[in-house]
């Protein structure tokens, strides 16, 4: 709770006017220089993730999706969230990241009752295919439901071609690029690129470009970006995470992949809001990380002291089990299809 209004004033929060909901437009200016908007309720639906277990117990605020004949959740190497806020007894929805396989993700959306007619915004964490792979087909499939020109928020360099040097491989593999022209041809959403913290639906913010403050979260030399003719290490300068301030609880921080470093991401969320952290959810990208990075992350996460920690997606088995061992009271095992409800 360190910062006051003057620090927040200096944030130059990017209050875009592209949000379509009329009631919301009138709120934008109101919050431009105030503390981050609190929400009465924040719901996070994990549409897809790397792991699914129908028998995982419900714990705390987590409700699992139970399979039934011909109705199972699809898991994959990808992640996708639907989030919903309740502010002044009104609800607002947003989809954050879109998973990989459109058949599985669209099926999961149906099973989980994710209705895009209630969605006021879309947002993408970064330009890797396990986050945007299903995007175009989701938009096409839901064209009649999505309000025209609903914003799709992205960060810098989202559309550049990415490469990866995979384990046991020496040469970079082309892992593709999200094609801006394909999205524009659909004529459904309006692409909005941001660099600064931005409120995207009432009570839900994107981080803007994330400050790098830790010594050990330096990215991976195996992840590359093509700028012109050059392949360079990708530092994901435009990567975005989601922040929501739940009344009487604190911040919920959702990371897509946390290539910026999950500690950098959470510290950035704290810096721009001045709030304590209630829960951290998402991909922490600790798969294949050297022990020093995992140890540093665990130590710093303990120091930050969220009430709950929910590693998912690219966190990797080793780091996930270490979180479970080191902070067992805080740890929640994610499984695709889980609905988390945080209420003040
Ligand atoms: Fe990822």
C-alpha cells in the first residue's frame, strides 16, 4: 500500500476510448487519476490449459469442471481465460488469450458457457501461437455474437514472426506469426496496441510494458524474434498481463506466459497499483529454467506473499511441484475448466 495518488497520477494510464460499452465510456475519465478500481467480484474461467483432471477437488474459491459422457474438457499446450468483473452490480467480460487448437478451445467455451455476446474486450498477452492459435476461428465462430469493433488489446511487436530453439535442437524453428491482416479481414474486432497500463473493462487492467527489475529474469536465448532480416533474442517488451483489484482481498494477477518473468510481472502490478497481492495465476514460464531462476522466483514470491498461487501452462512440473512444497497453504493446482470466483 505504498503509493498515493501522486504516484498514480504519473502513470499516464492509457485511457483509450475504443471500448464499446457506452456506460463504460463515461467512466473512463472518472478513473484516470484515481486509485485502481476495486471490483466486488472477479471471476476467472480457465478455458484451456496444459492439464485437465475432472477429479480434482473443489478448494477455496475454485470450482472444477466435471466430465460427463461426451462432455470432457480439452487440454493442450496453450492457455486461455475468460474473466468477468462485477462493479456497481453490473458485470463485464473479457477474454484473455485464446489457446492453441480451435476445435478444443471452442468446444471448451461451449462446455463452460463462455458467451461472447457478454464480452466487452479481448486481450492477448504476447505473440506466441499457444496464446493466439485459436483466435481467428473463435472470432469467426462467434461473429454474430460479438459486438462490432469490440477492442482486441495487444502489446508491441505482437505480429512479428517468432522462432524457437527447442530442447535437443540446434536450429531455430519457425513458430509463426499472428497475421494482423487475417484479423482485420474479419471486420469484427478493432485492434488496439498499448504500451501503458490500460483499463480494458471496468476493474480489469492490462499492465502495459512490464519493467524488468529482478537480476535473474533475463529471458531465454532460445526464444527469438525476427526484425527485418535479423533473428534476435525476444525479450517480449510488449507482453501484457491482467490485473484486477478485488475488494477486501487485493490484486489478482494473471500471466499468459510471463516471459517478462513472473516476479517482474507481479512487482510491476504492485508498482502501478500500490496494492497487496491476493492471487497470482497463469503461466510462469519456468519450464526448463535453470535452478537459480526457479529458486529466485520461489524466494521472491514468498517475500511478495500472495494469499494464493496458481501456477499453470508453461510453469513446468518441477517448478509447479516446488511451489506446492514450499507454500502448500497458498498453492492451488490448476486444471483446465476451473472457475475461480474472488469476492470481497
Ligand atoms: Fe505460452
